[in-house]
C-alpha cells in the first residue's frame, strides 16, 4: 500500500494497524541539533489518548512513545527519527462478526474493492488509532517551528450545538475533556453526548485550529499553496469530510467589501484590520494567525442495525460492537494541531531552502 508519507522536506511516514503489535512513524528531514526527548512528545500524546472520559472510546492504551533513532544525547542528528507506540489493549474478538460483513460508513468495502484484502480488526490502517503517530510527529514539528509559533485547537461545534464566540476562552480548552472553549456550552454538550451514547449512536463535530506567530512568506503561489497543503493534511485525518480556511464557506455570503482585509502601515510594518483570509493570501502566509476548521463525521460504528452486504454478496444488517467514540471529533482536536504543525514545519524548511531567510524584505 503506497501513500503512507506526507510532506516534502519534513516528511512523515506512518505504519502499523489498530490491532497489530505496534504503530509507529519515521520522520525524515528534521534539522540536526534540536533538543528532543520523550518528554517533548508524550504530553501531546496524552491529550489524544483514548479512555480518558466517558465521551471517548474506553480502549485503554498508555500510548507511551519510544524514540528508536535520530536522537543522540538529547539532540536530533539530522537522520531519520523513528518513533514507536506499542498496542497493549487489543480486543480483536470484538470484530469477528464483521470479518466478512462491510460496516456502513467505514472503509471496509472500499479497501476490499481496491486491494482484495483487508484487516477487519478495528479497521486496520483506516482506524483512528493511526493518528497517534501524527500527534507524535507533530510534537517533533513543534520543535522545528520553535517557541515563537503557538498552535491551538478547540472543539467549536458538536452536532447542532456551536460555541458562542463571544464567550470563547482558550484557557478552558485543556481544562475539560471535550476541549470546549465555552463554559456555557460545556454542560449542553455533556448532556447531549450522554443521550447520544445511551442510544448507541454517534454525532459529528467541528474543530478549529489556530496557529499564531507564523512568519510571513510560507507557501508558494500555485501548486505549493500553504492553505492547499493544510487542507490536504486536515482532510487526510480519519472521518474528516470538510475543511475551510479563514471564513471558508461563509465567505460566499460576504460582499467584496465585507470580505476584504484592510491594510495600513504601522511602525514600518503592514498591519491588517481583519483576518477573513485566515492568514493566507495567494497561498502564502501573511504573518497573521493561520486559521482552519474541519468537520468530522459521526463515528460509523453504532449499535443501530444498518443494511449492508457481505463479501459474498449477501444482504445483511450490520451492528458494530466494541469500544467506540460517540463523537470521534473530540480526540481529533490534538490531531488537527499536529497536522497544522507538520505542514508549517515543512513549509518553513521549504521557505528556507528557496529564499534563505525568514524576514520579508519590504515588511
């Protein structure tokens, strides 16, 4: 199976299956001399780790990362960095009933159509378990970006219930299991998800990712646009069905005057009065916060029987048992941050390779 690698200069290859012995990634292109050890990676993985609340899958995985290569005496060497997480709580027996039955909404039927074989244990490569290695790679990408770039994400909508942006408080995001930035919306979400879970169903969500301190000049005008690479990276996350940058689809309802980001010179630098563009113009970062949102579909594994077919062509009803997230979008919050970090790190290195400096000449 190809296409397990993303990035150009900061390249990440992930491997492993949901119910295999381990999952891992290889990061190539990381500059040498950066301070890096397990303590720089583990906290980010702990935020994504399953089984931390009643609103996520109860699979118990410590997600303890091991650094196998590319680091010597606490510094990156410039050689490939290999990271490993061992799977410790597989319950493959939960998936015996769907060995020959295709779960509606999952990649089962598409995998079989393409490859003629699939790992039915938890979805194999299509499982959200793979995203743990993206989070680990994102931790390394943050070291490449340095402390001047801050990347944060929050859950801004679950089902029909969206946060009130007038009440958004980033300090709340890591203080609750739903990554909710709105204290007033948190109890609404909790009650709503409790009902969803009791009914054996699931619901979708929207995550917003914001990167502040991004230097201007990252990206290229045509086929290397920063926003197109970011959209591709976010769209590659399991269960993501929509991505927007800045105002995104809402910009279709704005006039040119409303959508424009007015500029003025201030202390010798260009300053923007608004950020409808989401920090990217013509595929190139402007120095404003880079803002993206992505929509995650409802978890396809539900207890309600849904019409489907078997590998042999029989009509059946499929009910997926096991340990599943009633809202998989919750744990996608740190994954979105990681993909933003990887894309920015890749474009930072590409910019250095082409231009050689980070400060624009005229701004």
